[in-house]
C-alpha cells in the first residue's frame, strides 16, 4: 500500500510576533575591533550606552555589529 499526499499552494503572510506571551526583541552590539560584546538586552539604549562607553575607554574602537533577535509569525492568507 502506498501513502497519498495532497499538496496545494497557499499564500502566507509573515509579520512580527505580537502575541502577549511573545518574547521582546533583543539587541546586542559587538565591537568589530576587539570582538568585545555587550550583554543582550531588550532595551536598545542599554546596549547603545555600552558601545559609547566601550569607545570612550578604547577610542580606536569605532565599529560595531548589531545583532537583533526578533520573533516572527507566519499566517495563512485567505
């Protein structure tokens, strides 16, 4: 006996997750000179302040890479 599959094409929409229990977006900066990294934080200002302090202590460290973790939700479009 063989298994049967039914396939159909569907339209999907992708949006940021808005459920009340969804995790908040998380920011993190990494210095591109020495690879020092801020602590991940939901508050962008906290990690931005870390970058300003890091450059203040290390004036030649002027480049940063931001990593953002954001949760998304796929929904079937009718």
